[in-house]
């Protein structure tokens, strides 16, 4: 550990290679990992754990109950809190626990309310106010924070939409095994109709369907993979953003046309979010519901896909 002579360091639990700059104050109970960079005017209270290779920029205070995982970045003047109803000279019996998981980044002037968890590799934008848990790999912005995208996924709003076949058929995507399909479509004076037949337009036999609707726009669905199940997603009203991830490549799709379907084969991590008002997502499945078929932990999914490769 190296430190500036103007720093006040009362903790003895600080890892090798950590650099501590001027006017930092670290209380005795704090635990700081190795190879961290703690910049000027940072205050770290007692019941705080900081992992390895963490960067904490100037003007940050880490209060009791806060844990930062390995490789976390905290931008200048980001504000953490640990009391949901603070009153002068009224002290909590137990502080709320706030966890920032490995690889997450918090932008300058962001505010993190007490008791939330920020998932692995998540990105919290500058001046964002985090009031609820942030899922792994998400990009959140605004007050209160809303999911604006996924780390590593090409944002649909800024990139040309992936080409969908003009006539019924399937097109590959950058994600292993995931295909976009154009379904048959007919139109006359009575209106429009789109349809699909199992094992012809839908690339598997259908044993189940479910409909997702009434989802508040800031909420997300999915966040899991299946071991054996195939799914086919059709947004029959409104629009939905869908993310598909094979463990190496992640791509985002805008589903806003009932003649377009997205095929998610087994061992693909899927997320659906940014539901428009009134959006209705129809999901066709190749088998009956089986909770044992779900993989709900992303790190487990990565281990399984790496093993499969």
C-alpha cells in the first residue's frame, strides 16, 4: 500500500498495491482489497468492504453497510446512502446493506439509495438515481433509474434494424442458433392476418404458449436460459426489445411487427424489456413448463456454455 501523507488511514486491513491519495479518511473497521485506487477527498466508514482493483474517484463517501465487489468503478461525487428515513440525531439500530457487484460502474454524481444491489458489470449513468436493484449487464439512466440498454448489445435505437426476410423464411443473427423469421401475411379490405404452422414456419413442435402483457415499461422479463426448451417470440401488439446472448455474443432486437418472430433455441440467455404501453408478447414453447429446465443465474449459464464449447 502507498498513501499520501495528508491521508488519515486508521484501518490496517488494506491490500497490497492499493494507492490512497490526499485527504482520504479510512476508519478502523474498513476492509480494502488489493490494487485499488482511492482518490482525493474520499471517506470510508467502518462497516465497509471494498474488493480488489476498485477505483473510487474524488468526493465519494462509503457509509456503513456498503460493499463494493472486485473491479468496481465509482465516479466522482457519486453518493451512497444507508438510511431510508434520516433524521438528525436519530440513529438506526441496523443499517441497510448496499451491494455493488463485480465489474459494475457508477457514473459521476449518481445517487444510490440504501439497500439496493447493483448487478455484475452493470453501468449506472452520470446523475442517475438508483431506487431499486439493477440487473446484471444493464445500462440504467435517469431519475428514477430506468433500463436504457444492455452492455455489449447493439442498441436497436442507434443501429440499423437487422434485416428480416421480405417473404416467409428465416435469417441468421450474430447469436449462435438465434434466427429472425418472417411469417406469412395476407391483407384485403377486411383487414390483415398473419399465421404460422408448427415445424414449417415455427421451427419446432408447439406444446405450450403464454402471453406477456400489462408490463410496466421500466420492468424486464426473461433473464434466464433454458437447457432444452425452444421458444418463439412474436410481439402481436406494440413493441418489445429482446436481448439474446449465447455466452460470447449479445444482440438486441426490436420486435414491433406481428409478422416477425424471434427463435431462441436452448442455451440462449434471453431478456425482454422496454415494453411499449399496451404491448403484448406471444411466446410459443416446444415443451410443457418444467422449472428444472431453467437456468436463472447468469454466471452458471456462462460456465455451462463454456463447457459446451
